C-alpha cells in the first residue's frame, strides 16, 4: 500500500490533503484584522511592494484581471480603476472569510460594477481557458499545497500575450539582514499577533511558511517549467520580498 503524499504546514510535515483545511483555519482566524496586521508587520512597506507590483503589470483600460488569493481586496481596490468600466477584475480566494471581508470593504468604498468575487482553489481555477489578460497573486502562493499545479492552472486561464505577476516573501540576499529578519519573524511577529489579533500561533505559521517557500531562483524555474516565457524577478527590501513576472506567449 503506497503512502499518502505529504507536504509542509509551516515546519510541520502533514498529509497533503490536510493543508488547505489548516491554512483555511489560519485565515479564518486573522481575516478581520488582516490588513491592520499587514501594516504592523511590514511597517506599512507592503503598500509600496504592492504599488510596485501594480505598476509592473501595466494594466490597461478594458482588460480582464484576476486577483488570485486576493483576500481582503488590497490589489483589487487599485486594479478596478485601472481597467475602468469596460474592464473587469475578479477577486478570487479559497477562503470564504477573506472574500467576505474584501467584498464588504470594497463595496463600502463604492467600488462596484466591474468587480466579481469568487471562491477558487488556485490549483484548479474555475475559469475557461484564455480568460485573463493579467493575473496577480500577492502573498498567496506559499500557502498553496501543489505550487506546480497552481502555476499550470494560471497558465491555462491566461490569454496568449498575458502576464503573470507573483508577489511573495522570499529569501534576503544580504547575510547581515538574515539574523535581524529571523529575530523579527520568530519573536516580534508572534507577539504582535497575540496583542493585535489574539492569535500568536497563526502568525508563527506565517513566519514558518515564508521560510519553507522556494527562493527566488527556484520559483523562477517553477514558473518557467509551467510554460511561461520571458520570466524574471525583482528583489525588494533586500530580497525579503520578490516580484516574479512571466508571459504566456
């Protein structure tokens, strides 16, 4: 009898079939305080990372854009005005709590008419082939169980000539930065999670998930293996975050 496939949940080794449920529990727990914690965790720098990612996608009026693992709608809020009334943004996330918070927030901000919301697993996107001009995935890929399958699914739903942009935590390139980053991630971050969101464990998982995510070059190879071309990445904040980009030609 063959053994069941396994994967990691933070530093723990678990059955692959269990990961999506465990990740779901994490984001159910943090959904209501997610944006506040993002500001605290990054000292507000996440806004600059996202602004750079948005600009790098060169989204134009009339385009159809997928904000995958879009969570509370931070990117969708910026993308909807760029595509305009003739365009369309789909905010998709596997977690219902995150989608609900994002939808309510964007509606409260008056962003209606060119945004749809859907529950979607990145590994099996529920869209026809060649549906999107551009796909963004910000800080979501590291939580996916089978990253290669998710990248293949993104390739399938992207139109020829379309582009993929993945913004994700990565590996600091400066040796001097690494011990400071580790101290922050494993001491300060869980404490912030406890104080602000009353949930140290979820933020400890987030720190561990970053360490288990492929580094810049490994992820670049995975994107190329999925069929994307003209692939590249750009380090930000010393490699703490990287923006990967590829095209379906």
